[in-house]
C-alpha cells in the first residue's frame, strides 16, 4: 500500500459534466426518435463526435452524421437510425 495515497472502496463516481452550451445538444440527441434528425452548425460545437458517441453509449441509440448546409450555414446533420 502506498504511503501517499489511501485506496478506498465504495465511493460513487459523479455523473459526467456537460458544459453549458453543449447540454442542449446532449438533450436533443437523447430525445431523438428513430428517423429524426437535428442540424448542428459548425461553430456551435467543436467536439460533436464526442457528444454523439457519449449519448449513443449511454442510451444504446445509433446515430450517423453527414456534412450539411442549412440556410447558407455549414454544419452537420445527425440522424438517429436505431
């Protein structure tokens, strides 16, 4: 046993943090039904794939994303397909 660190059991891990503006994205992804999609502008999220993966793992849902343009705004469209 290390003299500097105490090893402990049974300490509950806190829920992952979602930073302010990305909370809406995570909620939107989690609420998608199969066949629905959302558009995410490029400047609204730098780590889009990480959030999609996080929601997919937590919910068991499957998503796919493609580059898209909506009203002259570049971004990605994310579909839930399973």
